[in-house]
């Protein structure tokens, strides 16, 4: 089990850690700032540095459980053996772009009625698929609404509820295809004050104003009830 430092502080860029295991499947640390690919958000990349060596982390994924984090090293990189003390440092600029887009996608959820059927976070862009039968989404209205919520600079913070509280309020889960992990006794929510509250384990900015201006790209028809909304950072 890995201590997930990013869960409580998404702004941590590095940490000291100890190598727990190292093998062909990747490298495990006792604690990490690297977010593992999940919920449409890519895994972090970065570097591990230790006395006499350095290795590039090209991806981070979940192992056998939600708190089992596997760091994938660049092919041919040196591998520090178990027990080695390392400094783990993420590619902060890339992570921060993921955080900005991820929070923006939650804002989009507050503007579109309908369950989320899928989504993907990219570097400077993202998409969400909505179950909105018979509805035509207005690209200009959504762009205006998003930038209004961003400019209002709403606080963004994590909250925790029990498994029972989550089951009692199905509105806390917007995704139809992915359920938040349960069984540990509590589930993490993401609250955008006065705007949105839903289950989410990803990393986010602290205020919506940090997102910067965005625009809606294409709105695609992916089926009778499925509308794909593409978001990107505005140029300039």
C-alpha cells in the first residue's frame, strides 16, 4: 500500500520516498506524489533521483488496488533496488494542466443536465460524454457559462463521505460507467463551492480562477442519446 500524498495536497511537486519493490511491471514506493491513471485522468510522469542515479518515470498506473501505485520507468533506465531512498518529482507543468482541465470538466457537469457516460482528460484539452436524449447543446452558451464560473473564482476542495452516505445520495455520482471505489468506509468527493459536488479521486486546482479562459470545441453526436463535448484552453 502506498501513501498517496497527492490526495491531500495536489500541489506537492516532490517527496522523499523508499523503494518497496522493483521489477518488470514497474517500481513501487512507500509514498508518492505521482497520480496513477484513473477516472479519465492520465498518470503523472517525472523523475526519480537517488544517490548515484536517476530514472525517468514515463507513466503511473494502479496496481492490484486503489492504493497500489506502480511507477513505469523509461526503457533502459537504471532501476533502484528495494530499500533505496529516492526523491520523486512530477512534471509539474503537465500535471497542472491536467488539474485545470479536470476542474473545468466538473464545471461543465454543472451546466449540462444528464449523466456522464464517459470522459478523458488530455494535456490542455478534455472531453465529456453526456446522456442527453433529444437535447441540442449550445456551444456558445456553454463557453460563456464556463468562463463565467471560472471568473467567479469559486473555492475547490475535497470532502469525504461514508459509503452509506454515498449510497443514500445517488446524485453524488454523475458517471454511469464508472463507480467510485467503496468498501474502505469512506469515499472522496470534489466540491466546487456553490456549483458542483460529486465523487472524484482526481487532482484539482484550489480555485476556479486558476483554470484560465476556455472554449468549447466540437459537440459531437455519438448516438441517439450521447453528446460528446470537447473543451480546450483558449488561445492567447
